[in-house]
């Protein structure tokens, strides 16, 4: 088995389990319009874990879990009891207050604790990579039980009852929710649990109705988890944060693709995109003329995609300095990587390094990072100087490009001055299906 | 880029893969007396903060050989927004006695024995295209109590125009020189790279530029030559601790062992002058030392008695305060090679056509230096509208503090700031 597979298979299986239960819960949360209840309950669970941590219970111990669960169930009681407010004050307001107070209280509790900041970071982003088989063995039957209970009670939960019956079913929902969130936050962190809950469910609701929403959500969630874990491994990034960003990107793609399903809306989107690009080009043209030394996001992006753009306005000497700085920046990165590998290898294999050697490597890493930043500074400076020199030409080119991209027919101004109606595609006759 | 430079760049850019130590290379078409050696700066070829005469050499050369070495910057990234003074102090106290410099070397010169003199000719210096100047909050520098806040400035070194724009409209000429270049001490063990001494080291003498020659006494077999703390420019005084700090893509030196010359302190030969120097924690004692060195040099050069030589120093030698921040403060004096001439002795007390000037006198030379240099910093703030940390940094990078009349009870220090630094539309 390869290293990657050995490291990632357990977190991936856990991700499937988390996606399965959270997508199901997410659909219910979206239907109830209490989107941020997950964040609030997750933060309450985190507060419980923090209190347990300060009382001396190790992280991920049963004591820590008990505190988290107790705090979450107490919050579930509060949430169920305040559902009736929603006729006068949106319940999201209370949910937001619970989140903010729980977060602030957690900071207060760990204020004087050594490694307190690290503990808070751990609670936010979790560490799904360190999941063990025992975690999976614990949460899988628990989530299955909760899922079956909620499925069985789905009709009663959907019904808007009155009085104590309504309170009881609300409490049942929030309590189930709290049990799941308490366990999930301990494994994956507040942010990733929120992503598991809302994003697959939102995409499911965007593209389908009925039970198909659940299947779409599951498929999307599993795919995003797979991509996130792989990206985290390949680029050596923090797993939790990478997975959250991957889920966010998945929602963005789903949002972009959704209007393109219809040819008419696709045409409208295409025209809108052309207007957007043209405006961005025109704004860039003005910005480079006004402030050539400042950040030029569009030009930077163009150069990233096609370095030839840079070669068009840098002089030969400037290009040589730029290339030289780039080569050295890469060299310093390689040197830093080599030192990191050396230090890592000494920990896992071979002779351990002495304290003096570790300090020396640390100093060299700082120096290499500093020198790499110096080379990046040179690249920015050379580019800024060249852009200042050719700002009017670059501005004019960008303006011409903006004019070329802009869909002039939208303005309906023909060359001969007569106004012509916009060509509209005939609408298809509504079908019975 | 010439053929030599291309070879060097290709070696050092690839050095991470090979972790190359020094390499000897043959240069086709290059007529040189000795061999040519390339020495990239890597973990294996550099030392951090210590001189230790037991350090195994990274390169062995013969007398007359030329070395093309690369140097690294020393890290200053502890000076970051939000870093507490406690954290920065801890960084230093965790490594007591260690200097901040990353030094390339040591280079073993075959044939060099204790008692000899090592001649190091600076053939060529090519810095990287960037530099920094920074102030460590509340620590180091001439005025740590007054500057409890820190900052880092990145500077682009315009090698075509040989200037760097320190502030909008303020251009400092680039005159690169190695802040630290020296040989091993005779005492065994590890010694901080910060204080200079008879082994040269962290002299921070800005006149040691391309084309000059350093003569340094040898204390151990092979001499063991290091260099680092690479500067693109520096003021005389280096008051905020840092110069225009950079790294060299090429420091090209030729080394030669001189058996006949005897020295107890380093000397520098420039095209027109000889430089003698003195170092001590007390600037008054550094002055005594440089007086003795210069007096001896002048008496040898002009066949005078030591007393006559010392008296002549006041008339012909031009003394500058090299730095006041390296534990041992330094003064260096330029004396003309020609026995019939004298050095530039301009010591204004008021603004001239070329310089903004501050002046102070005190029985204690340390106090005179503090007063004159702080007056210039305050003047830059009030008259030029420069922010206080920028003024501190500019003084460190470009102010020229000169030793004035020291014959009476009070010693004079004159700090000059060239007006030519202020250039309209400098960056355009």
C-alpha cells in the first residue's frame, strides 16, 4: 500500500460517514431555515471541550466528550424553547448570539492556558488525518442510529404542531443534532463540520427535489472530500482548511453551472460575463494609468497564465533581472525544502540531530525565507518600474481589449443610428411534462 | 554576463541539488596566476554566528589563488509586527554569545602560518538586487532606549545606476563592501562573529570596497578566511545596527600569504590611502589604539620617530567612526600613500554647500558621538519631515561621522549627511 493510501484511506472513509449524516441533517436545517444552528451548536460543543480541557481532561477523552454533549444538550433545550420567538424575532438572531457568546467564552476560558491558541485552532479546523479506526467504530453506529431515528420521525418533525408536542419534537431534533455535532467537531473541527452539513445539502437542493437531493448531496460531498484530501496531501496543506476550501469551491462551481442548464439563460450569462470582463479590463486600464506601482490583479493573473505578457513590456535587462531573481527564489525554496527533509528524516530515520544542528537549520530556514522574500521583492519592483514606464501603452491595450470584448449590441446602437430591436429567441411552448 | 559569471551562477543555482562545497575550475582563455575556485553559500559551506578555529575548512586554496564566493543574508524576520520584545530577547538569549551573521567559509590557505600576513585583494563585488535595513525594537543599535519600536525596509538595488532609493526622493549610492571578512582567532573555541579585532572580522569599514586590499595577521595554520555580513552601503557609525544589508552573488578575492610582512592589527590599502584601525568597547580607548597604529604606520612610512608619527596623524590623517554597534566600537584612519599629501580634512561645524552637518564635543568621545549623531537624526525628522524610524535608518545607512580635533580636553565629532542624496523624482 502506498504512503498516500495508508495515510488517507481512514480519513476518507470517515468523510463518507460524516457526509452521509450531515447531508441528511443539512437538508432538515435548510428546510427549517436555521442554517447557522450547526455553527452555534458546534461552537457550544467546542466550549464544552475547552472547559473540560481546562479542568484537566485530555482532548478526545470520554470526559471531554461528556462535557461537550452536556453543553450541546443544554443549548438544544434553549433552541427548542425559543422556537416560538421566530414569529417576532428570527431564530437566526438567537443562533448567532449563541455562536458569538460561545466563541468568546472559549477564548476567555483558555486565555491563561499554555497552548490555548493552539487548542482553539484545533477546535476550529480539527485534525481529520489523525482519525483512528476506533473513532470510526464509535461514530458509524451512533450516526446510523440518529439517522434512523430522524428518518422515522421525519413526518412528525415536518408537521407544525402546537404547545408541548411541538417543543418536544424540536428538542428531539436539536438533541439528535447536538449528539452528531458533538462527535463530529471532536473529529473534524467546527469549520469542516459546517461545510459537511450545509454545502452538499445546498447543492442537492439547487439541482433536485425530493429524495434525489440527498443522493446528489452525498455524491458531491464524497467527491469534494476526495479532492480535498488529495490536494492536502499533494501540496502539503492543512487538511481541515483545504477540505473546507474545496467544499466552498464545489459550491461555487455548482452555482456557476446551474444557470447554464438552459440555453437562454446561458446566453444571458455569456453576455453578462462579457460585460463583466469588459468592465474589468476597462477598470484595469484606468488603474494602471493612475497607479502603475500598485497591485494590478488582472494583469498579474494574465501574466500568471501567460508569462509572454510580461516579456512584452519588460526590457531585456529587466527581463534578465526578473528571471535571475525567479531562479534564485526557486533555489532558496529548494534549499529550504532540503533542510526540512533533512530535519524530518533525522526524526523518523537515522541519527537524531543535535539541538545545535536543529537551531542552525532553523536559522538557515529563516534566512532562506528572508532571501526568497527579497527575490520576490525584486520581481515586484522590476515589474512596477516597467509598468510605470509603459503605463499609457498598457492602459490603451487594455482599453482596446475591453472595447473588443464588450457586447455592443446590448446597447442597441447600430452604426447607421437607427435603433433595432434586440433579437430574442422564441420561447419553447410549455410541455405537459 | 561574462563566461566566469555564467559558470558561477550555474554552479550555485544548482548547488541545492549537489550540496556543493568549494570547487576548483579551469577558466578557458582566462590568464590568471593562480587557480580559480567557486564557493557557493549552502548549509555545508557557511557558519552561523561563530568563529571557531577548529571548524573544518570548506575549501583549500594555494597562495595566489582566486576565490569567487557567494554570501547569504542574516535573518531579521524576528522583527515582525506583533512580535513582543520579550520574544525577540528570548531569541537572542536562547543563543547566548552567537552573532547574527551567516559566514561563508572557512577557506584554508596552504602555506599560511601564525606570524604571517594574509593579503586579501577584493577584485570584484556583485550584490543581489535587494537589500534591507532594519531596527530591532529596544535592542542593539546606538539608541535602543529611544527606539523601542522596530521596522524593516526592503530596498531595490539599481545596479545600472548604482543607487538605491531609501525613501521617495532619497537615493543612496551603492558601494558594496564586506562588513565581515577575517581570519580565525588564535584562541580555541567558539567566538561570536559580532566584535571585530586583530583578526579583522566584523570591522564594518565602508572603505573596504572593490579594488582595495586587506592585510590581516595570521593566527592559525591555513589562516581560515571567512566573509559575510554583506553590505551594499553604510554610514560611518552604522547607528541603528544595520547598513544596507544584502547578500553577494559574487565576492571575488585573491589571497596571498606574505611571509615578510609583520602586523599586529589589520590594515587596508586603497588606491590612494592606507587605513589603520582601532577597536574597543570604549570609543576613547579605540581612539588610543588607532592613534598608536596610525602613528606607527606614519613613522614607518616617513622614517619618523613614533612620537613624530603620532603628532603627524592630526595633520595628515582622516579618521572616521566606522561603527558604534558591534560590542567593540571602531575608528579607522586614512593616511595618504604619498608622503607629500594629506587626506580630506573637511570638518565643518555648520551646513556647507555639500553637507548637512551636526557637531558635538565632549571630554568623553562616546558622548560626543551620541550627541552629534542623535542631533542629525532629530534634524532629519524636523527639517526634512522624515519619520523617526526612517530617520534612524537613513542615518545608519548614509551619515558620515568623522573624528574632529581630539588634541584638547574635549573631543570633536562631526556628522555629515550629503545633500546629493536628495534627488527630485528619484524613482522615475
